[in-house]
């Protein structure tokens, strides 16, 4: 099974080198890493290029036009599919998603179409975050689950694993998210297509290096986008086919 770990980045120079080395240390057969960098001013791409010169399985997709978490994720998914991925693990670069869980994802994906790293199932934890952010995450989760009819617990998790057929079916070219709402849009499309989804426990920890890209303006825009997904689907316009 050919696996791609897809990591969107913007100003992650402090983290990306250590993250890649941790993933490589797992020594998973036929595993490749593609870093999708939005031309970071801190020269994140330079670190990746240096590592790719030493490790053929490390690849860089440098985007010099367009920017955003959503469009970077879509570009990374398409890159992995074009390069023959049987499954794709998506994760953040800041160590909030620890590489140690990758083997668990690859085991669980044998019996599901999509696997989610979840804070909110037995054994999962949300650590090193203030009470205000936990409350916001909890309330936002209720909103998304009710509005989109999702049965999963951690609807904001961006640590996920997909079988190839899922990414082929959800119509990446017709996705409308350019920012963090990509997480909810992928969940919704996967749900609507009837794929099986499984959650496995992870410990989610706030970053210790670099700055978070999330703020309240982005959060509000993300929640409004969720409403847009619902409306488009009711009108039969979420999917092109």
C-alpha cells in the first residue's frame, strides 16, 4: 500500500524538520511525505528541500500563487492521487498532530474508508488549551454536527486518513473552501457519499513553536461556510456530478 502523508504549511520552519524526521523514524514501508507550502516567508520550503535531497520519500509542493489552508489541502490531495497514493494521511505541521499515531491510522483504515484522530472518544484528550478555547470547540462541534447531520464526535479534527476512493469521490475540483472550513466540507462530502468513518483516540496538544493561524474572525467565517455547505446541498449544487 502506497501511503502519502500530506502536510500543508505556512511559516512552520521551526517545526517541519523535526516533524519530517519523526515520521521517517517510524520506518513505514512505501510511505511518502508531501509538504504543501504556501511560499512561507520564513523559508519553510528551504528546510523541506534540504531534507528531500537526503530522503527521496520527502517531496515538496511549493505554491507561489494562491494561499490558504483549504486550497493547500486540496492541492495536496490531488498531488498524492496523481502520484499513486492508495491512502492519504492529512496532518498539521505544528505537532498538535503527533506522528506516533500514523501506524494506528494505517491499521484502522483497513476496516474503514476514512479514519479521524479524535479528542472526544475514549482515550482521546485535548491538552494544553485554555478553558475558553475548549468551550468554543465544544459549542462549534454541536453546531456542525446538528447542521450537517454528522455522527462523528470530533468534527474539527484535521488529523485524518483517507482511502483513495474517498478523495476521488468527493470531487476535489468542486470544493469551495479556501480556508479552515475545508475540514468540515470534507467531512460533509464524505458523509453524503455514504463512506464509512471511524474515530481513533489521539492526544491533541497546542503548538509549542510558531503562531496559530486561527482567530475569532476565521472561526466565524468557518461556521458561516458550514451553513453554506448545507444550503448548497439542499439546492443540489454541492456536487457537480
